[in-house]
């Protein structure tokens, strides 16, 4: 590459991945000015413009896009080669980037990750909490954590948690004002709080009747794209909310919320999975994280006396 350095090419990839010099600088631990100088020096060495810069956006030129496509696998292999040496040290090391759905962060990872980092002092982790289903390859993430319903295709998926029983809850104040629904049809007469996904769709309200699971349409008195906001609104008496029991457990125990429609057994969520690309070599640090989260999920299931739950590792078709 005619004198271009690895640091310069890494800076270019970071800038184009993040579409920002400032974010790339934070990722690399450098100043924004330093990253800008490195990219400019690379452009001068190659004699071609690689990045279109405006006051509002950063985007690759045609030449930059082509170079980026060729550099990504090279840099991935370079990092994998360095990480592979940790096997000879007896301790996995390296930096992991994870994209995590908000429920997975709240219900599982925020408790598990500190323990993992304490056990593996040579591993560092960056967590991006995002409700959208992220392309982990394009986003240069090592792995993602989401429920089974939203796993990306062509990924290796490791179950790290049991299925999550779901309940419908409301505050005592709301039930005192509006009464308790006695049937699924009665939901049409109630205010409901619904979670909107980044795709624009709502998280469905599902109920199980025997072996069958069906979606029930409910009108959203309040629609929001944040689980914590929705939970707070339910506590304040805005309406009914369907959520994993674990997510509302403390509020149920404290009497801030009460369950309704218990006889209609809302269906469970599939539980959380760690997933990663089958097209990349699995790094030792990622294997260590997968083993830890899988063991933690199994321990939680055992403690809750759920012998029908079993750990699985599968390729999602």
C-alpha cells in the first residue's frame, strides 16, 4: 500500500464504520485531530480521496468503499491472529464489542458481565445497547445478545438463559379506576401500553391456550420504544402492560403492580441467546464469554428447578 501504515488503515475503517471522526477517535483512544490527520495522510499516500467530509456527515467515496470491503476481512484476520496467542498464555485476552437488546442488558447482562470481567482481567468489553437488530458483521461487532425471536440469520446461537414467562400487569390505582379484565376480549375496553420496535412494528401481545399461541390485538393508549419508560408508565397507572415476569418482579413484590388475566397464561419469550458470525474464526475471548454466559444461564435454570430447559448450541437457519 505504498507506505501506508496499519494505524492509518485502522483509522480509516473506524471512521467509515462509525461515520464520524469523533466517534472513531473515541473508539481508538486518540484525539479527533490525530485520526483526521491519519486518514488524510493515507489519502495523500494513495493519491485518491477516500472519505467525503461535510459539516453533518461522513461517508466513503467509491474508492473508499472498495478499499473498506477489502480491508475489513484483513483486519479481522489480523486481530484474530493476535488473539490466538492468548491460548498459549493460559488466559484469554482481547477486546470484545457486543450489541445487546435493552431487555437482555437489563435482565441478564448487567448482572453477568461484571462477574465475567472479574474472572478474566485480560479481556475488555464494549457494549452497545440498541433495540434494533444490528448486522454484527457490518457493524464490526464480535457478537450480539437478543431473544430467540429476533436472531439474525446465518449466525451461531448459544442459549444463555431459560424461556421468560410473560405476565400482564397494571397498577392498583389503574385497576381501582377501570376494573380488572376478565377475558381477552375485554382488553379492547382497556388502556394498554405497547412497545414499538425499531422496525415500526409493536412487540406482539401473545397468549397461550393449550398448545396454541395466538396474538391478540390491543390498542395502544401509550406507545413507546423504551422498556423502562413503559414500566414506569404502568406503575403510574397509565394502563396494562405485558412484560417478562422477571422484568416486573420487584414491582409485583412491592405491590406497585398486580398481575391480571392469569388464567389465560401469556406465552413465554424464547429467552436470550449470544449469537455471532459463523463466517469468522471464533476468538478465545469470545469463546470464554460464550462458555461463561452459557454456564450462568444453566445455573439460573437449575436454581429455578426447571429441568425441561436445556442448553443448546445451534446454527440459526
